[in-house]
């Protein structure tokens, strides 16, 4: 694509751009090739403006940067918000994209909701994919791992690649970091959803108000003008849910509320079973009963939010309800990893906030006839303030808490454990080595017990150290749980 055309389509003045050919986009100067447009942004650790010269030398034909930046030898596309300008230019280069897009934000439930949305679409006959913490899950169920919200170039390239492969429907996670850094910009999802908000990422955001504001960019700016917002509503919705509803209304979006307090999909009742739950719902004046093959209240919330997104994007209600009865568990989200020799199930969950830990415990509690044993830790170089509340949430709902290491990164693991233990109280055990902690929980579990291993979920490694000394040690909670249980897989 010619630079002049690209600039014109994005609303920039194109004088002097001529017939220069644009071959790609990059935010890493090491990935610049002749014809690339380079994005020079100030990051938390690296200032991209310091690499403008290297990018131009490598062949960049244009640089998107602040007006104050010094650009010599290439077109300077100046913008006070360079990340946004870069994203909007890149979106015109990476085309086509799938026709139907849905995006999910919130503290907990994003990964499950986008993956369950993908499953509903697939069972309705659509060529569907999802993008998020689990990576890119394609219609043939293959997964390429990635970040919750990849950088804007990777995100748009993935969308374009999926479209070329015939994918028509994509659901993706919109994290607060991604929204704040314009990593989802340039495309307009027809349906967006808000799951919930609780303390997380306050090492990045100044406070909860700033955190919520970042989330609400999805409703306020990113969603399509004629789009639909799906908002989870408990019987007594919290202030965040009510405020999200207000953001959607002020933007002029169609609003679908889902949950016990929902009007579009109302959860009338929920009955827990051994391997799932029975949901009675109301939609469009009709009542339906669904045998959801997932356990826990929050899994029901994720599934019904996904159902709302599917309805909002045109999937017939009958097909949505049928698909809900055939959903598969999401990797690392209340995933039953093993059954011990004494018959105790072992579950792995990604819960790493106080609310998420409480929700995972609440999901398992109805299935416990003896004790619930919880293994957890907290990540290093992340929000320190949530550690004690995580321990408190675990202790509140568990009969035994074992505090161990998560991803200590650059911090002292013992200090992190100490903060979690302070919340968990004197009855908690401390076993620093994560494998030993899991082995102890499995050995402790008897008939009627359930073991919950919280924090890492689908992750395949344990991050130790930071900077040049950072190491990724192979570690998979599911694999380790199965090994400790003697290789007994979940039935």
C-alpha cells in the first residue's frame, strides 16, 4: 500500500508522501525492514524515541511519534497520542479482518468468556477463533500462546491472518493494559462485554478509578457506534456494573444485561451437580433449562456472558442454548487435573486476585463433603497490596491453606509468601517449593476432599529473577498435579 493512500485514509495530511510503498509496521526497531512504518512510543522501561535513528537506518519510511520527537530521514507522522495514531494507520494496512468481532473486558472471566464465545459460534456453524491469555485459538482448536493483549502489530496481523484463513468470527480479550496502550485500536467490535471489576494491576494503574477508566475505553471509544454492550448484573449489582451500564447508555450502545439482575438473559435459578449445573434462564419472554457442563457460579456467569455476545452477533437463541449444554472447560480455569488414589479431585485455576480466589473456592465448595485444600502464591513485581487479601480469601473459604511460590520474578520469594501468609492467618502452612506444596496437598487429601491449586492456571513455566537474570523454569500445575497423584487423569 502506498504511504500517501494510507495517510489519506487515516485522516492525515499526505503532502510529500508520494508513491512510497509501505511494507509493514513495527514497534521494535529490530524488526524494521525497508518500507516499514515505525512506532516510537515511551514505555515503562524503554523509550522508543531513542531508537528512531536505528529504525530509519534500517529502512523505515515513516515514524509515528510525538510532535516533539526528532525524526530525520523519514516522514514524521506527528501525533499527541502516537500509539493511537499508529494503531489506526496499521488497521488500514492489515486487512481484511473477520467481519464479526466481540471483545471482553473486566478483571476476571475474560479468558473463559472469549473462549466460550468461540465455542458457541463454532457449534452454531461459524468459522470462529479467540485471542487472549491462552493465545490464538483457531477453528481447528490449535493454540498459539501469547499475552492477554498482544502488541497492536501482532493483534492486527493475527486478525488479518485469521480472515485470510476464512475465519469470520473472533472474540478477544481487551485488558486494561491493552486498552490504555491502544493495543486493540483500529477495529470496531460489534459486541463488547464487561464481566466485573476487583482489585488487580494497581502496580500499573494509579487507583481503582484509573483502572476502571481504562476498561471503559472499550465501551466509550473502541466499540462500534451501533454495537451492543453485554454487562453482567448480579441480583444486587455492584457500583462498577451499574457504572459500566451507564457508560454503554451514554455512548448510545444497545445494552444487554445478563445475570440474576439481567433483563436480556435473566438467571432464574442455578443448581449445582456433581460435574456441572442446571441453569434456568429467561430470554425474550421464554424460559429455558440448560445443563451446563461446567461447575461454579462464575463459570455460569462466563457462559451466560458469552451467550449474550453470541446473541448480540446474530446467533439464534436456540443454537446458543444448545451450545451451552456442550461447552468444554477452558484450559486452567477450574480444570480438573487429576483424581488422587483416595478419590480426591484436584482442580487447577488461574485465580490470582482476592475475588477470583473467592469465586474459585465458592465454585468448588458445594462439591466438598470433607475438606477443601487450597494451594496458592502471589506473583513478584506485581501489585503488593493484593497479597494479604488473597491469603485472607483463601483462608476464609478453605479448610487448609498451603502458601507457596507463584512467579517470584525479581522479588524475594519468602517476602511474597510472608505477605500472603499474613492474610491467611496462623493456620496456613508455608512450603516454598511449588512442586512440594502440590505434593503435600495431594498427599493430605482424603475421601471427600478437594484440592484447589490457584494462581498459574494454564501457564507452562515459573518465572524466577528479572532482567538479564530472568529464567523461565518449566512448570505446569496440571502436569505436576497428575504426577503427584500418581498419573491418575481426570475421568
